[in-house]
C-alpha cells in the first residue's frame, strides 16, 4: 500500500485556506479516501448519524506527481484528524516560505503514507508525512492516521459514496448564503428542530416553532433544476405555510424536519467559498441535501474538478408538514 504526491500551490490554497477550515467545523475527524482519480473527504457516510458531507477533488486539482497503489484496486481510505492535517499543511507552507525568504530554494511540499515506530511503542503506526526540503535541510511533519481500511470496508465506503451521489428530483438555487446564515443564527436560540419545505415552484420555506413562538423565512421564485411546476394563481394570497402545505398535498413540494444544529453546520461550508448552493429534499422526506457550486475563477462556468455537498437525515415528516 503506497501513496505519495506533491501538493501544488492550488492544492494548498484549496485545502489550507478554504476546505479544511470548513470541514473541520462539521466534525473534527473524517475519512480521507484516495483513488486513482479523486481525493475525497467524507463525514459520517458509514454510520449514517449526524451531518454527512462529501468534498471531492480531482487529483490534478490538488496534487502533482501523484502515485498510489494498493490491493484494493489502488484505493486507500483512513480516518484523520482535520485540525492536525490543517496545522501540518499550514506549518509546512510557512517553512517553505521561510526557506524561500532566506534565499534557500525549497522543493515542493511532498505528502506520503508511511509507517513509523512512535516513541515508547513496539508497534509501527501509520502516518501521513509532510516533507519540505531545503538546500541543506529537510523538515518532516507526521500526522497520525487510523489503520487503513480493509478491502471490505473500502467497498462499503465506495457503496455509501455512490448512494450519496443521488440527487433530489427538484433543486432550488440560493445565492445569498449570508442571508440564510443570519436567519439560522436567530433560530438557534428558539428551538432545535427546523421545518423545511421545497417546492417545484422555486420556493424554499424555513420555519421553527415552539409553544410560544413561530419564526419563519421564505425564499421565493428561486432558480429550479430538475422537476418544476407552475404555482396555482389562487395560492398567491395564502400565507407561506398554507402555500407550502398545499404544494405538498398536490405533490409539488417535499417537506422534512431536520436539526437546526446540523443545518447551521452545513452553512459553515461558506468558508470553502462556494459561488452558490442548491437545496433539495429526497422523495418522501428521506433527507435534505445541499450542493455547493464552485465556478472557474473569472467565469460563470462550473469547476468540475471540485464538488461539495451535505446531507442531513430527517427527524420526522409529520402531518403538520403535509
């Protein structure tokens, strides 16, 4: 089982400045899944508990001189602490910059999978090692990782990843994530459960209710991908909740209840600097999915080398949601 590569400047910018800070806010530990074509950071795909997230990169978006081999069809997966990984990259980049400033030409930052014997231990342990070489010296930093997954575990992870790629039939586009963030920040102090409706008309309706207060926000006439429908004229004068409930009854909308905490965590992905997000609910309220879209810099074209999406599973789909 072997893996080594050079982290490119673009890879450093993506991981250090954008994605690792965002993913770390979802959960401290994640699975890193390496294949011939992709590097994937995965949260909670195997246990089905909590907020699931998938950040996937084409190899060329992060690495140069990429080499991987294993008996699992050149696939390697393991758990890693994101804060330690982030710190190692940040520190290694700082050392590279110091060497350059001192007039010592430094090589690129190399990352590889190794086994080492830790102090006071008789068993070698796996590490991700970051190596920065100068003219007369080399700086090595080791990030401890879990034992790499077995063939059966890798197959299970790949199956879970394949299932996680399924899209809701209707997605609505939200450009202003800051507005969503502001609303959720207010809701967090009201209750723990968030009601969500998404319609084929392009409406996203959020509501949190307690015995004392109901707080809601509606985003209307959003861009729709997938299945869409025209809103009936007679619904225009109705309240947001009545309109949403009627749409569910007609089959023009889906509804779900999710954790406010999980919804708020998903919004932390704005640290990764997406250009917009799409929200959708799986059939019969199985889960709420948010897909973050990234553009090629200076264009309005989707950057297909990067993808990030989150899913959070329903708490319930009660009758009062339609």
